[in-house]
C-alpha cells in the first residue's frame, strides 16, 4: 500500500508520514499539488532519512519532465503521474529511478512497458473499470505489475477485490486521510488505519 498525500504544512506532512511509518507503511507518495510543494518535499526527504529510515519516499502528480527533474534533484525515490508522458521516462530512466505513469487503457499500459515502466498505474482505477479491468488486462499480459489509485478504500471488501484481481500495490489518498482526522491531528488514527489496511492486504494475498 502506497499512501498518497499532500499538505502545504511541513509539520503536518511529517506527522502523517511518521504515523504511516509506525503503521507499517514503507512506501509513501507525496503529491505535487500546491505552490512550493517542492520546498515541503525537500525538507520531508531530509527529515524522513533520519526519522523513518526505511521509508521509500516518492513524488506524485508529475505531468512534465521539468518537474520530474526538479524532484529527482530533491531526492525522490520514485515518480508517479496521473498520465503517461514519454519525456518523463527519459529523465527517470537516465537516473534509474522508477517512473509509474498513469494509464487508462490496455494500449497505454503496453506503451508504458515499451518505454521502460516496471510498474504502471491504472488511474482513475475505479472509473476505468475497477478490479475486473485489472483482471482482464493480466489475462493476456500476466507480466504486468499494476498499481491502482482512485476508487481504493481501506475496507476489507474493497482491498480484497483489488488484490484478488492481481494488483501489485494500491495507492490510497483521501480515504486513508479523512479531513477531520487531519484537522484534529489524530495521528494515532492514521497509524491504526494503516495497520488495518496492510493486515487486510496480507490476508487477501494468502488466499
């Protein structure tokens, strides 16, 4: 499970990353969604290296090569986008950093793999076709490693369906970080939800 999160406050971002880390999360996607988001990310990377040493911290919502280059310079361990941009592959492949592009069709998934994607992101997963889309893609293309974001919920029913369909990982944003929980600074609740979601995923994988 890869939590997907953005906040324009550095301290809030630190606490969320720490709460997820304590819940067992080891890959986290901070998103490029506001002015000066790169400044928050730069500090977050330095802080996480000391406080959450096993965390793989990446950047999301990247749509162009220039922005990808900026975040690679700031220490991004992986780059995720809502769309597929071949120019981003050139930047990331040169630095041997994973680029996970957003794909909404079988042809896009195939093109992304041709360009070097080891993992492709189906987005928005719930709208593109849900778990059945993933299952049907993997039938003729079983080598595909698929991450799904959009329409993923931290519930047993939802997560089990995605895992059984054959996803490699799930990206989860607002459903893992309810506004009221963030506003109340209830970090323990985020840790609890992270632990619970990871346990559901582990259970589903054993079936």
